[in-house]
C-alpha cells in the first residue's frame, strides 16, 4: 500500500513517523510522499519557516537511508490545482492519510487515490467537527475527549469512523500537553488501522450522536475578558497555550498570562472590580479578581520580555498590586 501523508503542524509528526516505521519494518507499507503547506513567514522578523512536518523530513530521511530507503518526496503547493494534482498523481499513491493538513480535499483531488482517504481528527466525532477540537474540549471543561480516524467525505469531518479512542481529561491540560497525548494516541491507532485496513474499512460505522462544530482560533481570541468567571478564564489560558496565548493590558503594556488556576472557594473574595490585581498569596501566586472568583497567576510575561514566575515578576514590577488589568482591545 502506497501512502501520501498530508499534514503540517507538530501534532501530525508521530503519525508520519508511524507510517515510515511500518515501511522500514517491511510491513507492506510505502510512504510515497508528503503533502504539506508552503513555507511561510513567522515571528516579528517574518523569517520564512517550513511547517513542522517539512522541517522533520531531513531527520526522517537520515533514518530511512540507514535502512536503504529512498528520500521522501515533498510537495508544498499553494493550491491543490491541476498542477498539484499532476505532481501527486506521479507518486502513484493508493491511500491518502491526512492529519491537520488544513485544507479541504475536493472530488478531483480524491479521485487520485484508488483506496480513498482517511483523516485523523482529535475529538470524539461528531463532537467538535472543525479546526480547533482540542481547544474546544478544554474551553468546555469536558471530562473526556479522544481521537477518531474517519474516511474522508465531501462534508468536513463527517466520514464513517474506522477507529476511535477516548482520552480522559483531568482539567489541567493545556493545548500543548493535550496535543502531545492526542498525537501519540493517533500514531498507535494509525499503525493498527493500516495493518488491518481492509477489515477495518469493511467494519466502518457512520457517525452517531449530537453534531457540534469548532472554528479557527485567531489572535484576538486570546484577549482576556475579566468579567468572565475564574474557571472560564483559566480554561482559556490553558486552551490557548502555546498559541495564540491569553493576554491583557496593564495601562499600555501588553501582558501575557501563561499559567494560572482558580483560587479555592475557601479563600475570601475581595469583591473588587474584575481585572483588579489584589496582591499575592505565597501558595497560589498573584491574585486577580474576575467576574466571579479569584484567579491565581503563576507565570506571566510582558511583551518583549522573558516569561517569569510570579515571584520574580513582582520583584521587577513596581506597584503591580492595585493595578487594573484589561480595558483595551488591541492585537499583540
């Protein structure tokens, strides 16, 4: 079975490695090529950077060379147009495996793959179809989420389910930590599926349950609304770490809140205005009033400065206690 792998961010790396491992072990799998997004400018300097998948290929090729395997062809088209389809057709792939590639596959594109395509989605479909399922699970305070591998369908994330696994949540996950769990879970599921593909395909089931959607996260989603309660703000901080990060303002200074937690109910609530910095607690951190409850901040960072634990931050921040945070709606 020849596979074209489509993916871009780091969450897809273990699944790419899994396919290459099956080829190196002689399990009847060939990694025919990689489809990823074009290199793009990132950061304040606009440095042109490849996707995480593309940046990993040189290391993967080195390992494959030790086994006598060919370098992996990479395709980075701006559009999945006729030229891109011709280049992909030349790879003679049987099956498309997609994980967070970030684009919709049309019928002409899918006709290139005799065995069709499968997509890895980090949610318990049909819950959280769309672009940000991990963030959505954290924001909602869900007790569990999961990974589903589905057949690619014309409707986004609506294909029949080939494999699914539940992930229990403890309520302290960040996007980073949950993404790593989902990535590792997906890679194991994918290896098992590919080794028994015909049987699993024949046993695919239609999605069942309430359908919900999640959407593309933007930078402005990171702005903290201090009128929300402490649990909602805590969930936002975790869901948007490491991107886009949650931020607020102290006067004209942009301030990122990197780590926090709701203060236990047994600590008195000062009933100050939301966003007011009340002081610090040696066990919990910097205490900030929210619309309901106190938020204890453990790590924070002024724009352009280093990230600091709360004690180090207070040592260098004059008159921070008593500050009123918020009040602006300007992107970092």
